[in-house]
């Protein structure tokens, strides 16, 4: 990871902690709990998206030239399929993307929506 990426991630982390501090000061415990749970969920989703993005980038890096846009989309689809292969449950956020790919590429997702 480059130095600029590290600085960017640190700035996001600092902003997240400042937001948590503001919530703690201005809200009662019941409302604060929901805000913190949202922040934790967003961190989980961010990690899942970064993981999938990394898998797609690794796959694309191996193959630098694609014959067509459809070929590139198929490679991305296969990378997503491979990345999600070990997962037992899908994050709700992935369902719209998987539905879109299943429409585009018919039954290539092995029984997934």
C-alpha cells in the first residue's frame, strides 16, 4: 500500500472516530448504540467491498488485454464468483450486483440469484 493510500485511510479512520465522539456527546445511550452499530456495519461492508475489489484487480492484472467489453465483464464475473465461492452467506449489499450479473449472463452463477 502506498504512502498516499495509508494517509487517506488514516484520515477516514480519524473522521470516523471524530464522528463517534460527536455522537457520544450529543446522544443518549440508546440512540448512540444504533449510530455505533451503523458505523461497525459500514466498516464490515467496506472491508467486504475492498476484499472483492482486490480479487477482481488480481484477476485483471494477470490478463491485461481483453478482446471485447463482454470478455472483460465475463472475467470480472468469474473473479466475483471465485471470491464468493467460500462464503456461506451473502451480504445483502451483493444481492443487487449478483442479480444484475445473473440477468446479463443468464445461469452462470451456479444457482445464486
